[in-house]
C-alpha cells in the first residue's frame, strides 16, 4: 500500500489474482505461468478470475484498500488520465521461488500509434550493376516498375531498398554516379 500513498485512488478498484489456484504450485514455472496469464488478459482485454477465491483471508482487510480479488470474468477497462487520454493497460507479476529468488515484472500493453500520412517522403534505393550502362538500364526499369504500381511514392519494405544485378558498378569516383543519384528526379 505504501506505493499508492501519494495516489488518489478514490472509487478506483485494482484487481489482484493468482494463477496458482488454477494450476497449483508450479515451482520453477510459476513465474512464466503468471506472465502468460497476464499476457492473455492484455490480449483479450478481459480480467479472468482466480479460482477457489470465494472465501478470503479474514485477517486481510481488502475493503480498506483499492484492491479486490478478481472472482469473475470481466472486461478490463483502460484507465484515463486527467487530460482524458486513454492509458495503456498494465499489470505486475511477482514470483517468489522456494530457494529465495524473487522477481517482479511490470507488463504494459502495446498500443500502436497511428502515423500521420504526409506528402512525398524521399526514399533511398541502393542499386548495383556490372557497369554504368546496365546501372542506368536497371535504374530506369526499377523506376518504371515502381511508378506503375503506385500513383505516388510510397515507403518500400527494407528488403526492397537494395537491388543487385551483377557486381557493384566500378565508377572509380568517390561520389555516386549521377545516374544513380538523379534517375528518380524527373
């Protein structure tokens, strides 16, 4: 409870549970079993019950805390901050080994962020050929092929940014060939 002393948890309930009641004392697998339970709950956004928790320990006054033993399957609502933004769901897993090992892990759900679509974003395509003539031919063919597939430039997967037709072009100059640097500017 000391960790929550400076938090305003008025009206807030924090579900607690155990996987031990589901599978027994798993010794070395207890930690990974708890992590798996939390990951599945995060994935499905559902809190699952701890089995055999009808009768609670009378020496622990859970009513005086924000904690409650999860006894039914229920939706896992996301918390909202003061500005009204939805926060990622998070859970803590504690595992205590018989040999004295202790582990505590905090897991948080992954929330993908929408990336704003912007206008033209330059992309680098590395092309290689046996000589200047083949390089120019390959660059032109690549440009035509890509232009035909999409009306405007779109990001390519990383693997599509590197093409090789034969061996590297021996230009002999420290800077890239104008064919390579200017083929896409037309």
